[in-house]
C-alpha cells in the first residue's frame, strides 16, 4: 500500500522552506534571532539590571550612613560651640563659690556676683538663639504659655497674664518650654 503524501514541509528533510517561513540557519539575512539568542540577551539584560539594583541599593545605604554621620558631626560641632560659650560662666561661678566659702563673705556682694553669672549665662545662650518668654501683663497665649491657675485681679485685664511662675524658653522660634503663668480672671464678682 502506498504511503500517504507528507505535506508538512518541516517534517520533510528534502523539502526547502517556503520563502515567507523563518529559516533558523539564515539569522544573518535580516531574519529574527532564534529563541536561544533571545534568551541569552534577556539573561544578560536581567543580570545587568540586577547589578544596577545591587549597586544602587549599596549607594543608598552608604548615603544614609554618611548623612547620619554628618548629622552627628554637625550636632557635636554645634554643642561644642555652645559649651565653649558656657565655659566662662562655669569659671565665674566657680570663683563665686570660692569667694562664698571665705570667712566673712559679704552676702550682698555674693548675690551681686550670682546675678552677674546669671546675666552672663543668659547672654551666652541668647547668642545661640535661646529667647526667654516672660509674658507678664500680656494676653494669655496657649501656644506659648501654660496656665497653672486663674486669679481675680483689679489691675490686670481678664485673660491676661497676672504672674509668671516659671519662665518659658524658645530656640530660634521653636518653643522648648512654655511659660507657666497665673492668668487673671478679671475683677472679682
């Protein structure tokens, strides 16, 4: 019995490929590369992308560490400058304590010396942006003041600061500690 005729050109070794079908052996004539070449190119691209990812991740981690180190160095430098300005205050305070321990020390001169030391310390700190908040007689501001009580007063308007119990402080406009105040509730009723 005769065998059926094979019409599939890919299964017939003696048959040439049609002109519109891709010929695997003809890749240099403008035909698309075969799958193995495409796979190798994709693997090479994936390897290059992974290498870029690893390098970028390492660069980011190095940048983060450098920023932390620079921030710590800046903090140390700023703290050092403040402390350098406080050293004279410490020296003056030490001399005041030595003078207070002397027999026959005058209380008025000691009080005057301590006041000068306090003024020196305030000046040193204000040179670095520290500002006192002493709102005596001013309107109560809940953003700057902490009301610890209300008290009637004929001299101070209602909702104005009657007494400052504890001075507040701000550093370059940022509140560090609110002033503790007694607020006037106006004339007694």
